[in-house]
């Protein structure tokens, strides 16, 4: 009786071992059941960027990924050191918001040495073998601002307060402005009286440039096109001090809450809405699939030349927002609640 039990146990053990050796889980299937590790390098975490961080973290939870997030506080050397740290922790994909559009190429080179890939997140990294780029159509943002200004204000002196010259988005935005405005300049309909970039996107510098423009033009300004809502806010403070707020058409971008409130009050005419949750969703889907070795070609819709190559890209469309469509865009999308926008009104 005892010998039969032993034989039966040996038989069960044999078949269990046999099945274990013949039934295996593919590496991809194994990986897909475990959270992937994705590194995120921000230039800084001010203005709109905390919203991006939150949206990326929410998407990471939905897509079974774990994020390691760093902020370089506008320091190139620190951003490179943070990239090394994330790669050492096992990240095979880095989402990078570069501080400097060219110096960040060193991050790409370093990642490739470690067998990792880099996705430039909403700011292009130039002159390097960048893997992917995801953003909004930033030239289109500039076009939307300029088209709105020409339609609503028409003729007069235009003041252009661009973003940082080290940020490719600022360059693309400016290109969008000029594409729309140059024909009007040639026809003598408008004059670009001031055209300046803003170092490090600093509102204090934008305010100084705006004050100089008001003095130079003796307050005769029709339009201010600002690189983002933060710069638009700085310009509006200067205009308020001269009694010009609401009389000069001011356009920004990013649909920051303070800017949206200014649109409601009339001191800012419009902003450009870039749905950050959609950007975060697309970025995380791309990052997770790359981490798991899955195909991504079906996710891509454009290529963008970065001076070295045509970089595979995902470009989303921005939306112009003013008083007339604010409820149908920002509120309807859940970007803000009516209470946030209008308060007790």
C-alpha cells in the first residue's frame, strides 16, 4: 500500500515537472503583467507643468506603469545627472521636457548607450538621433493666435513677446505668428513694432519688455501676442498700470486658470487650449509599448525634422478659446469646472 502511494506521488511529480517545462509564458506576456518603469525629466515644475505631471501619473496607473519623475529647475547639468540616475534605476524609456533644445541631445546619446529610448515630451530635442517626439502642433498655436488678432483687431502696432530662445516650441510659435502676419505687414495693414524672445520664459523679463514697448510706442498698441499665458499675464499687469488693459488685444496659450479668468473679465482676449490629458495619454501609451517591445507605428501621425533626422512624431491639434467657446471646450472637456472659471457667478 505504501509503495503504491509513493509511485502515485512520483507520477504526479513527474507530470507536474513535465508540464512546467513545456508550458511557458513569453517574455512579452510576462512583461505586460508587470508594471513597466518610465522615467520623466521635466525642465521645471511651474506654470502648466504640474498638470502634466498629474496627468502622466494618472495615465501611468491606468496603463500599468510606474513613473520616476525628476525636475531640473532649468539646469542642464542637473537634467543630465538626473537622466543618468533614472537609467541606472532601470528605465528603458525616458520622457524628456528638455531645458535646452540642443544640449539635451547628450541625454539621447547617453540613453542609447544604455539601450534605452527617448521621447521628447512637448519640446523637441534638436540635432541628435532622437527616437520620438510627442507634442501639439506648436506652429499651429502661433497661427491661431495671429489669425484671431487679425480678425478681431485688424490694423495697428503689434508687440510679439516670444518664449525662451532655447525652447524649440517658442521658435515654432514665432514661425506660426510670422506665417500669418507677414502678408498683412507687406500690405501695410499692420506693423510689428516690437518682436522679442523672453529668456527662460521669465514673466519679469516679459514685463520689462512690455513696459519698454509701451514707452516706445507711447501706448499706441493694438495687439500683444504672448508666448504663453504666464507672459500674457505679465504684459497685462503692465497694461493695467497704463490704463490699457482690455483696450489692447492680448493672446496667450496653455489655458491656465488665471488666464481663463482674464478671458472672462476681458483683460485677455484669448488663449490656446492644449488638452494635456490627451497628450499624457498618448505619451504613456507610446512609452509603455516601447518598454514592452511592442509595435508603435500605428500611433504615429507625423515626422518632424530636428536638424539631424526626421523624427517619428505624434502631433495633437490645439484649440483657440475665447469667451464665446470657453464653456464648449474647457468646461465641457472637464479641464475646469464652471465654479473654477466663473466663481459664484
